[in-house]
C-alpha cells in the first residue's frame, strides 16, 4: 500500500495522530533518505545515526514545514544539512583537508560489498574528492536523478549554479576515473 504524502502531513498536523504520522513518514522515506545520507557519509553506522537525527529534527520542527514544497524535499533538505554537519565533524577530527579526503576514501574501501566492482569503488573515491557543493549536486543528480528544480529547493541554490556545479563535478569524476582506472 502506497502512502500518500497528504495523509502523512494530515496525521502529523494533529497532536493525537502525530506519532502515527511519523511512523508512516519513516516507512515511506527511510530507504531513500538512508541512501542519500550513505552516499555522502559513506559509513553505514554514521548514516543510520544521521537518518535517526533527520527524523527527530523533522518531528521536532514539523510546525515549520510550510507545505510550499513536497514533504520529501523538506526531509531531503534536513538530511542533507545533518549529513553536512556530520562531515564537518569528521573533517575537524582530521588534521588537514587532505587527511579528511584520505579518511573518506578509506571509508569507501572499508564499506564496499565484497563483490563490488573496482569501477564502483573508484567512483565512490572520486566523489569523495569533490568539494562539498559539487558532491551534493552530483550525488543528487547522478544517483537520485532528481530534477535541477527540486535540487534547487533542497540546497537553496539557483538552477544555473547547480548545473555549473554538476558539470564541474562530472568532469572531475571523469578525470579521476581516467587517471586511476586500469583495464
């Protein structure tokens, strides 16, 4: 049974049905949000923590949801912000930006499935080398296939800026793959 976004919003808007609304929201969006977070964070356990924080923030701040965008877009924005906060914590624990990049690339290697192909590992490593905004735009566009207009709402950036960031990110990923992939 597919749950309608309007049903979730209606349930969450009333105090006595809010818990049921939260449960339906988690059921409806947990998987998609997890994979968005996981592509940014890489580590499974940290991604689970960020996902939990995302739903807590959504519950606590539902009164701020203005319904001028889809509920999923609002949740995606919260998940993105929570992911960025977690990444900044990880970076602060490293001595330099280069250490942070190396740490994230090692996380990729540690968190891949044993049967993952070399090119998938390289792709993830390439993504971890991107500047933050390019990484966000690239993952949302490449993996989620979100339209630029929706990404614009999530990241609060113009469509033109997003397209430029995606173009540069795509070029950097291609260059990384060409430089590191041996057939």
